[in-house]
């Protein structure tokens, strides 16, 4: 049977998912060969394709044909022949590689997803490092999916993803150049932790790095009591430990007391007035979190707002890496829900920071503005700061903040997600009548004039990225502008790489009436 070219052109997109146009054209014009072990027929019956079934993942058929190996959307075709899978018996058996400290987040998210979908969930503990969640439809008792979780360090998880042993991998680090996709699903932060009885309230990033590396060993060197610092940490392969060491450019000293879990680490630190560790914001236990301070920046504490903006220098993204191959439908549905605003309360309930938008009024930013005025010098004068404050008067800062991968003009995954969410809100009309100002800032390296130009370029780049992601936006309903102030408003010291990276940013400011929702943090 041969289809007419005009009719086939309307069908090629759903039927020949991920196929090249040349193959699609050949299928439209050629008479199909006699049936082999499967025959796939379009839902309207106008196109058929015969071949050998290679695999089926619950959503896509992979069929070896005379045109090569094709991937076809199962919802667009009917399958006949002895090689067709039993669709009612198919149960996706999936593996997610994840750092140990994120197990609670996964369980909480999947419980909420199952509950809203009317499914039941069975927990099966397989070992200390693995468990399984079995999703079942209670209406007929059919198992819909088996989701296995392998709790491993980030390197092992990503290696398993690349080798096909895992279907997804979660990491606390942004890594460039990996095949497939990367999406930030939540946020965490690395927080210096001491006992409640410890008099310290803040520590600078360089001092923290020196403590972790074993170069500072006494509290007196930090301006506190004369007592040895008892250093604690997680096991070398732990995702949080690796992320902290990568951010600060150090390796934890060999004298550190190691723990298998963040819970055990927090308990040990809380019981020892001389102890110090870096742990997750979600795992503070009974200890006391220290702020991050420095002579060139005001002290920053890890709060939901400072983590969302990335102003807290040790904010950490939870990055979900997915392979290039198609994922089963149940997993796609789960991930779509996790990426939606509906999942934000569940993320918070698990102790992590969601990606929802918060507003910060100009008056609420008095500390950093006062610091900027105090630090104003030859390169950034008081007049420049007055111009900035006047331009932002009456505006609110929104928490989405945009940063780029080191040494590139490419937005990091956290910022890419923020662009997509902002574009969605713009197209939905949630910002109608408002003016959005993409406001660029730089670190203090180089001349002030060069930094001003660079921050303007970054602001324009983000603005264009948002417009490109919102093709349905009526530009008459909302104004998008770019502004830049170079090194005028530092939020961290430039004496560390992480501090400089924190200062290089594009903030999002809002002027005018809007119905923009707030996450409530």
C-alpha cells in the first residue's frame, strides 16, 4: 500500500519520531515489503512499516527495517505480528542513580506523584545502598513501574547512566559536555556546621577552605577560643563531599572524622563544641549553621531566598541527568510533574529548596546596598550607586538569577531552567503590565569600564534567551529591558573562584503591577 505524499506529510511527525526527513520521505512513497516479524500501521491506516522488533520500552518501538533502525512512538501506530510485545504485561523496570542524601527527596516526590495519580506505592529495601518503589494501579492491581534507586557517589551514578545501567542520575554538580540532558529539579546548599555552644557565627570562604584542607587547625586562628578544631566530613565518594571540595578547590584533610551519612555527621558535630563540618542545608540536625562572611562582602546565611538567587556562594543544584534515548511514559510523566509548580510544596516538605519565584523588595536589601555604599571607591563611585538605586526604585527583585558556565557564554542548567520557567509565565500572562529588567553585574577583576560592558552583554544575552523561549509572547503586554552596573554590587569576595563566580550574574527585577505567584518561602 502506498500513501499519497500530501497525506503522509501530515503524519510523518508523530509516526516517525526522531527519524530523518529522508527516511520519512522514503516511507511515504514506497510500497511496504511483505510482513516480517512485526508490522506497524499508522492509526489512520495510510502507512505501514515492516521490520524486526529490537526493543520496546513502554513508549517507543525500536524496529530494524530496510531503512535502518527506527524509533517509533508507540502511541502513533498499531503493532501486529509475532514480534509485538504484550502491552498489558509490560512493566518498566527502571534504575535511578542518586547520592545518598537525596533518598528522602525521591521518596517524598514519588509518594506525592503516586497519590495525585491515584496509584499505590510499595517500598522494598534491597540493601543499605539500594531500594525500590513499586507503583501499582489499585483499580486492577497492575504494576505500572518498578523504580529502583542505587545510592552511589555522583561519579559512579553518571558512569552507570552512560553505560546504560541507570536510566537517570542525580548529581550535586553542574557538569558540561555530557550526552543527553541536564535539568535542575531542586536546590540545596553546603553549610558550615558547629555545635550550638560554639560562639562562632560566621566564617569566610578562604578560612573555611583552609580548615577543610587542614591548614587551620585551631579555633584561635579564626578569632575564637584556643581549642583544636575537630574536623568532620562525609565519606570521600559522597556527592555532597565531592561537591564541596570541587567548589572550594580543596580535598578534606586526612585527619577528618568520616561519617556514612549526613544524619550521623550532624549528630556528631552537635555533641562536640570544638567540631566543624560542612553539611547539607537539609541535614542540619541539632547543630548551628555558620554564615559566610568576608571583608569585601556582607555575611550571607543559607536561606531559601539566598539559595534560590545563588547569592549564597555555596548554593548547590540537584541536577538530574537523562540519557539521549527515549524514556518510558511513566518516567516522562513523573519528570514532567517534578518540573511543574505543583511539585514545589513537596520539594520543601523534603527539606530542600524549590525553584518557585520569590520577590525581594528593595527595602529588604538594605544590607547589601549599605555594604556597596561603604565599599564604593575609585572604580565605583557613589554617583554610580545612586543611579542604580534610582533606576530600581519601586522595583522588586525576583529570585531567578542567571549565571553562565565558566569561560563560556552558555547559561548553566539552573539558569536554563529559570529561562524556561520565566518564558512559561510570560506566555501565560502572569507578568502582563509589568516591566522586567535583566540587570547585569560582574566581579571586580579588570577595569570598571570593561566590567560594565561585559555585564551589559550578559544581561542582553539572557533577555534574548527568554524572548527566544517564549515565541507565543505578545510583546505589547510586558516590557523586557536590559541594564548593567558592572562591579557595583558585590555579594561575595573575589578572593576565591566561587566568590567571583557568585558576583558574575544577571538579576531579574520587576516593576509594575503583576499577578506573579510566590512560593511562600
